[in-house]
């Protein structure tokens, strides 16, 4: 049973990571629509990093590649590091 549980855990964490990536892409699009208003410094750091790997959504296109790119910056810790650099380490 342990190996099956481990495999399911890997699947669940992958699903959560991709769900978070979709939420982050949605939030980035929302921030783009709120310009010229500026978010807080941590959110701005996260948004800047996301926009470095994913261009703004201006027309219809498949988003699976963008989701994978954002999932990669979540997985690597780069997103958390960008926010921590601006705001301090999150405990």
C-alpha cells in the first residue's frame, strides 16, 4: 500500500502545483487589468517574475505551456525567492 500512496501523493502535489499556477496566471491577468494601480511590493515582485516567463494574455491561445512555465517557477522556488528578496523571508 505504501508505494501506491506514494504515487498518489506525487499526483496530488502535481495537481496542486498546476492549480496554483493557474491561479497565479489569473491573478497576473487581473493585475494587468488594474493598471495603472500598483500592488504591494511582494505581489509586484511575483507579478514581475511571472511576466518574465509568460506574456500578458491579449488574445486567445492555448495556455498549457504558460501553466507549465509558472509551475516550473513554483517548483524551483524562484517565485518564493522573488517575493522574499523584496519583502523578506516568509516563515
